[in-house]
């Protein structure tokens, strides 16, 4: 199912004949046999983190057929009190993939992760967390290990939304 973000709205298209608008308090469903289904929901932080996890899992599947020989600073042992700092490091490191690899599907998915995660993180972006490691102090790990740790921290954001 195609997904994306349009002017801050989450957008999904489906191959049935319903139109669905989801908000936290209200769901409308209109049936019409002449159009594909479009789901539009007001942006919610929880939904964005779920989409980030989905895209990271998509990248995990993509790299099975793409040779990516890079190491990235990876916080594999982050503490919940440092989750914003750790997430900022993951997002900075993910940009390396855009500069080093030219696979269009991979780069499009990486850009989507960066957009969704940065928008979800925007209210916490400048939170000062003390006692956290700087990105360059983290151990360098393979892209596969980086993604596994990234998914774990995204899950932490989902669980606390």
C-alpha cells in the first residue's frame, strides 16, 4: 500500500472503494465504487514512529540485495534518559547512506525516514540530556547492526507515545 506525507498529513492509498478519514476522536467512512481508497489522518507522533519503523524494516529487506559496506556510529546500548540524543545520532549517521549509495529506492526510503523522524522529534530536538555519549564516542557497526539498534530505539519512542 503506497504511503507518504503530504503537507503534514499522512496519506495512504488502498485498492478498495472506501474513503476513510481518521482522527483521534472521529472516523468517517464513505463508500463509493468509483475511486481508490485514500486514508488521511491528522499527523500523530505515534503514527509517525510506526511509519519510521516500517521504513527501517523496508530498508532491512532492501539491503539483502544491495551490497552496503559501511560502518556507522551506533548506540546499541542507549539508556531511556538519552533517547533523544541517541535518535539524533542515528539520524545524522543515516544521512551517510544518502551520500555513499545511489540506489534510488534505498535513498527514497532513507529520506522518508529522515523526514518522518525529524518531524516526530521536532518538539524534543533541543532537549538537553545529561550524561549521554556524543555520536563520535559510539562504536562503529555494520549497517545491518545499525538498523537493528535504530529499530529498537524507534520502538522505545512508540512505546512512550
